[in-house]
């Protein structure tokens, strides 16, 4: 029995020693925690702030890789507005003053309606309206002026379109047609987008008198007309080459015709007739090109007169 008691006593002493040893280790860990906890909290604070700054402002330091929303200029920007087509000819912005200009060209349809064009704009990301003014410059050209563009703008959305009223009918058919048409869908519009990554600031940009914009449009029309003349001249050269080629083939077939009989002779005569018809088509096209070239020459003369008139006013 005494042996059993001694064994229990020894077990209690061993357990007590273990408890005391654990308290000492726990005390050492507490001292270490108190020593380094303030530094750990400070590190976690800076890590949190750094993560917040990185995720919210990283696009200020790194290249913006978000999807590009931009209509571009020229042919790529061409879009339908009802039966008409509109395209951006040019666009400029002065980021320091928040003033921007967008020149739009419209190819009108021959619909029996009067069209009153309107435009509205806003910053897409910020959902912030931008003061917009639409100025007709000349036939088919409209200037959209934007005032108060936000400093840190990302994407500008521009709605451009028209409201219509029916023209007075000039024939019985037009009267009947207008009576049959529904009095709905009198408005048509399209949207253009302008991404800041596709823009360069023009610090010299500012509003100009309308006559200055008219002079710019005349220059654009002159260049476009001369470009068309060059295309027509190239087409004429190609047609002349084809006519020469056809004449050579006809001459060759005609020279060989006298040595052919029967079906060979008939086939050769058919081929000559086909070549002659092909030549007639080219001659007809060439005649149309000459008429178009004459009209373009007249247009350049009119543009020249209009330019001189605008500079004297």
C-alpha cells in the first residue's frame, strides 16, 4: 500500500513539474509576443494601405488594359442614322481647358423630310453630362462643341441624330404615301465613342468663328475631290489597257479566221463578237467616268469660289 502511495506521490510531483515548466514557456512566449506584436500590427497596416492604393490607383502607374471603346475617325467610324450615313471627320480636345470639337460628315438620303440634327454628350465612366453645342457648318457638315470635359475623363459618349418633319408633297403619289405612313419613328440617332487612349491634347485648341470652320471644310472637300479624280484617272488607265488587250485579241482572231472552216470558224466569230461586246462595255464605263470627271472639275471651281468668298467676308 505504501508503495502505491509513493507511486501516486511521484506522479503528482511529475505533473506539477510539467505544469510549472509550461507556465515558464508560456511566459516566455508572452514576452516575445509583447516585444514583436507592435511591429507586426504596423506591418499589417502598411500592407493593407499598400494593397488599397495598388488596386484603386494601379491604372495611374501602369498601362490601362481595359476594353477599348472608340469609334475612330474616317471610314471606320461610318454608321447609319436612319437612311443616312454619318462619320467622324476629325476630333480634337484641349485637356487643360476641357474644350473639345468633333466634326461630323453626313451623307443625306433623298427622303421627303426636313431633318433637325441634335447632339448630346457625356463621360461614360463617370456618367457625367457634358455641355454640348451643335453648329451646322455647311451642307452635310456639323461641328459638335464640347465644353467642360472632366479633367480625368476616360470615355466620351456622343449621341448624334435628328428629328424629322415631312416636306410638303409635290405629287399625288407623295400625298398618298405620306397619308399611309405611320406618324412614329420621327427621330433617328447613333452613338460615337471617344477613348482617352485614342486622344492627344491640343493645347492651342479653342473656339473659332464659323467662317474659319467653313474654310477647314472646304479644304477637306477639295482634298476628297482630288482623291476621287486620282481614282478615276487610275480606272481610266486600266480600262484603256483592257481595250488595247481586247483589240489585240480581235486582231489575232480576225487574222486566223481566214484559215478556219466549219465549227472552228463559227467559234472564232462568236469569240470576236464577245470581245467586241466587252469592249463596248468598257467604252460605256469610260464615258461615264469622263462625265464624273467633268462634274468634279466643276465642284473644284465652286469650292474655289466659295473659299475666296469666305475669305473676303
